[in-house]
């Protein structure tokens, strides 16, 4: 740096010549120098200040961000029993109105640490007194076995039992906190809920895991730590479920049926309002799976979902719907019903002779096998399969219970022309009551495919159009007439017009070949109110007999229909349905044609 | 001047250390309190769940039905059917209620007296 002298000689000399004061020059130069130094110092200070302020800003931004993050995170609450990496927490299950179907309850398990025990014999005797199924001698042997240090005695204790064990005063008997799955309604909706049991067990906690039904299907959802506090809301209605169970149980008892099942479904959303399968069980105390006999006779078997049976004449509705949809017939087309209809070695007969011909409507109303087979002859195997596939009857019907995916319909190996005819009236192909309810819902809701669900739906999401609105109207009228004029007279409920179709199928012989004598599966598939259906109800009774008449009656019209009618009579007022006069329903249906 | 600065710095460090120590303990006690509260909350939630389970158990449909049967004499509850619905027109329009029975004595204040006085004045 070139330093400018304060008193440059040349300028001083010039100034002296001019007679000026040379000190002024020095002063001027000093001023300039000081100004330069001041500017430099200021710019340096400014840089430092900037750097510092940046630093502080960064620090504050970090702090602010952290505080913001803390404020934004959801407050966390510890859940009970979450320790040792085993979480026993499990969300509640409630019905559509929020009534508790399954909940968790704190209880205790009992275990012994043998090293801490003071008087094993006394403890064993006292335990045997409290729990009658404990053998004192064996318990003493286990307590005094030098190889054992730790023994589980009981997985669940009631508060009274706990107090009694506490009163023994044995320091080696210890309690482990447990969460217990509780189904306060007992057997109600047992097949839907399934049941729960313990998974991994530790001293401080034990996993509660679902073993069947929706408990198993929604395992991840129910144990998701973020959604523990939010109950799983099912579409079931507990009150309706209770009534359906009560009526079905009564029907099963009176008609001496081996089993019974009922499915009540919303035809627009596919929500299952009620699903009952009898015999049932108590999910609080789930019986072990059967080791002998037919699995279908076990109370654990969910007839509505797993029970794929040949359901008989209820399937005729699908044949008629397809023929109407494809434009092959109209409701008034006359069909040749002279019998028997011979096909190779096979003969198709009717329950009774309906004369030489019937209209398509009467084929359904009077339930003529020959008529349905004739209608289907023109359609053929490929189109029939296509139609049944669209209704979802050729695959397992999905539902949010663990058993649903495992059960599949039985279909003919080779879909021959004979299969086409037998399937048209419900033999040669199996269907579950649940799938049947969904298919009937599809037919009457305007033709939109219905997928059954156990979850409460906020809105209607119409599925694929399977049949046209027009065909749907025609089917509604025919189902209505079947009840009003045909085989299902017991379903005429004052105030609630019902439409439906009966089916009485001979049960196939379990030893293979042919059908059993006097063993019938009676089904009634109905929709109500018939003029603008909102609910579909399928009732199936296994081997029912009505013995009130002079001779035993087994057909659905005498068994499944009265039970179904009683269910409708009882539940319809609870389902938000206003009673209507039969004439109004007739008029609405006829006007829509 | 410089020693004064050192003194103040040292005092500042001591003060900050004391403050940090205090904050640390406050935080710990707050955390203890928090976990105590959480325990209390989860205990309360547990008892709430038991209450709810008990409520559900006591209100289970089977029991309610039995209660209805037992108390039929008093309550006369029957299942609701289509017969229990009615039209608006079937409900009788409530008649206006008269509050006072005219047969009893009526207490009246004020006006009547003046009225009677005026009446007396008018009498011949």
C-alpha cells in the first residue's frame, strides 16, 4: 500500500510560495486518511455483524423448527400393558350404532416362581380348593420339581379368584397383568366376530390375537397402534341381529332343523345388517375345532359364508332374469311345460303338473323346473356362466371374515347342456346364502353389482351394471307376485310387502351319488319392501320338518318362509321402514313396468 | 476494565449453569408428573373400558328381553310391528286446557273494589 505523506513536500513548497498555511494541507490529508480507515472499519464490522446475525438466525430457525415440530406432533398416550415389546392393546369392535361387540378388559394371569415359595403343599391345596379342576398332588409335584422355576397356573382370573389366591399369602404365587378380549353380548354375532386368544406371552403382558372371523381378518387394523383408540365400526345392527337370532332359533327348534342361517343385507350398499348361523357358540369361550364328524355340523362352521349348498329353486330367478335381460323372452311369453323333459337318460320333472304351458312370469311364480330348463335351453352354457360370473356366483363371495376366502362354490367339471338346465333350477352348482343374498340384492337394486361388506358404509357406491333397470323392475314384480300368488304365502306381512322366491333342494348324499331321502335344504330368498326394495333377506334351514299337518312337510313354503316372514315382520319396523298398503305397492310396481 | 469483564463472564457462566441445573430438574419433575398422569389416564381408561363393557353386558339383548318378559305386567312392552304406526290424522288434536275450575272461589285484587265503589256512588 502506498502511503500518502501527510505533508507532501511539493505541495508544501507551492503553498509557501503562495503564502498559504501548509498546515492546512496536513490537516486535509489527515482527514482523508482517517475517513478511509473509518470506512474500512465500518465495512469489516458490518461483515461480522452479518455473519453473526446469520448464525443467530440459523440457531433460532433450528430452535423454532424443533418447537414447531414438537407442537405439531400428536400428543401420545401410553397404552396399558405396552411393555417388553409385546403389545396387548386391541381396538374395540362396535356395531353400526356404536354398541360394543368386542372390547378389552384388564385381568390377571397367575404364575408361580417356585424358588420364592414358602409352603408349596399348602399353596397347592388352597389352589385346588379355589380351582376345582386343579389336582393338588400334581401341583405339589410341579412346585417341588427342582428343574422348574416358573409355572403358569391360570391365564385368566376373575377378581374374586384373584382375591382368594392373594389370601393364601404365598409369596411365590404372582399375578401377571393381562388384557382379555370380552364379548359382552355372548353368543350374539359369534360367527362374525370369531374370537381371540393369546399369542406371545410375557410376564408383564400378552398379545391378544384374533383367531377367526373379523377378529382375524382385521388383525392388523385392530392392533395398529395409531388406531387403537378408534373402534372398528361394523355394519351389523345389534338389535336386529338379536331379533333375527331369536326368531331363527325358535324356527330351528320348532322345525327340528339341524342348522339354520339368515343373512340380512342392504341392497344398495351391500352392508350386512345381520348374519346368523345356527348352531352358534360363545366367542368368550370358543370351542376347539371338531376332530370328528362333519365339519359342517360344528358350531364353529359359518353356514352363511362357508356353507356352499345346492339351493334349488331360488336360482330360477337368475335364469329368468338372464332370459329377460338378453331379450329372449318377455314376462308374458308362453313356455312349453309338458313333462317330463327328457335329456338323454335324464328326466326333469315338476313338483306337480302345471299343464301344457305357462307364461314366463308363472314359471317363476309356480316354480316350474321344466319351464326354467326350457327357457335356459336357448341361452346355452357360455352365456349362463358369463351371467353367473357377473353376479359373483362362480367365485367365493368376499366378506371381511377370515373364513370367506377359503370357501368356494362347487361347479360342474364339464358345463354341459344338461348342467345348464339343472343349474337353471338350482341343482349341480352350489351357492352360499351370503352369495345368494348379494345376487338378489343385485337383481332388485336397479341392476348394480353388490359386494357384501361388514363395514359400515358412509355412502352408496354403485357397482357394475349387471342387468338393466327395466329387467330389474320386471324381476321385482315377479318376486312380488311369487309371494302374493305363489309358493310363499306365509311371507305376506301386513304393512310390509315382500317379494321372494322359495327353494327346496334335496340334500346330496354325503357318501357320494344321488340325493338323500327326506332331507331337504329349505331356502327363502326375499327382498322387502317389494316395490322399492331396501333389504334382502335369505333364510336357509337345514333338514327342517313341519309336523303340524297330517303328514310331515319339508318344502320351503312351510318351513323357511314362515321363519323369514316372522323375521321381516319383526325387523322391518326397526329398519326405518314405513308400512305401506299392499295396493300402493302393487300400483307402484305396475306403474314402473 | 478487562478483569471486570472476566468477572462478569464468570458470574454469567455460574448463573447460566444454575439456571440449566434448575431447568433440568424442572424437566425431570415434569416428566415424572407426566408419566404419573399417563398412568392415571390409562388406569382411568381401563376402568372406563370396564364400565363400558359392563354397560354393554347389562344391556345385552338377551338380558333386556328377559327383563321385558319379567316386567310384562307393569310395562306391557311388545315387539313393534306395522300395527304400531299411524297417520298424523289419527292423532287427536289436543283440546285447550282450562287452568282454573270455575266452581271454586276466585281471589281478585284491586280493580273489583274500585269497581264496586264506583257502583255504590252511582247508586241512588
